[in-house]
C-alpha cells in the first residue's frame, strides 16, 4: 500500500492506489472489518525487531501514524487498536544467505556470484505479465475482492512458481542453492518465529506478510501438525 520499491517488480505510477483517498479509503475499512471476522488473538507482521512495532502501536493509539499508507498501519495497527491489543509481533527474519554473506562474502559469492538474474524464459515473462495485471486490478477492483483473489490457493501457487523460473535455472545448481539459502530459508525462519509466539491451540494468529511470503507460509502451515490454515475467503 505504501510502495517502498523493495521488490524486483515495481508498480507504475499510473497503477498505484492511494488508501488515504476515496474510494480506497472506504475499501480499507471494509477490508479491516472483514479480517476482524477471523477473531485473531495475535497479529504477526512483516517487520524486524528494529522496527519497534510495540512502540509504534502505542504511538498509533495516541493518534500518530494515522496518515501512513503502509499496510502495517492501515491494517495491522488498525485491527490491533480496534481489538484493544497492546502488542504486535514482528516475525520477519534474516536469511541464511545474509548470515553467510556477513561472515564471508567472498566464499558466499563463489556460490551465488554467477547467477544470471537477467535470464528470462517464457514462464518468467508470463509471471511478470501477471504482476502487471495484478497492479491493474488492484486499482480497479474493491480491495476486499482483490485480497480474496491474491490469497487464493491458485494465486499463491502462481506467485510461488515464479521463483522457479528465470535465474533459478542458472547452471551448476547455483540458482537452486541461492533460492534455498535465501528465500526458502527466510520463510522457514519466519515460520519458526511464528511457533515462538504461539501459546497453544486457542491462538488465532493473523499474519500480515507480502504475498510472496504467504505462498511459502501457506505450505508450511498446511503441513504442520500444530496449525490449521484458514482460507482468507472463508470468513463471510
């Protein structure tokens, strides 16, 4: 919602939405009220501990950050405030590849330095066309409808699959090694963080993460014997 520009896909200016202006402002309210039907007991967000989520939540309750477009404010903090929560849980994690790079960047680059990130194939091209289309429907469709679509099994599977195209096919398994050390490992660590904040079967944890994360976390939650995955469109 805030378009930080940190992902490889960048939304064009013409396709960006403004959640502080109508009609998207009212659509955010509709989305928030829908998510509250889940009756969460905890809210986990894509943020590290340095983001100071608890302190920001206190400030939000005091009237600060109301004009921030970031979904952590527009959705997570708004719901936390409505439900009178006093904390948000930052569950993002550094990846193994980041740790390896910090410890020995030369050794790390010897494994990943030859990855052809510009490599394209028919599948990766189709995936990026899908991202462009998603930007368009974000603007044209009600946010609740868009969120139901983006959180569907089909959308998650499609978004997951993009990581297995293009640069993934770099020779000598370098693309595969990088994906496992970077993206899959990061999400495994995020899932581990989720287990750390889980007190028992009575917990209902709302997770606010980028949709690329959601695809992997869906898989982990669905196969875990300790969790049940609740479909986003089942709250009606």
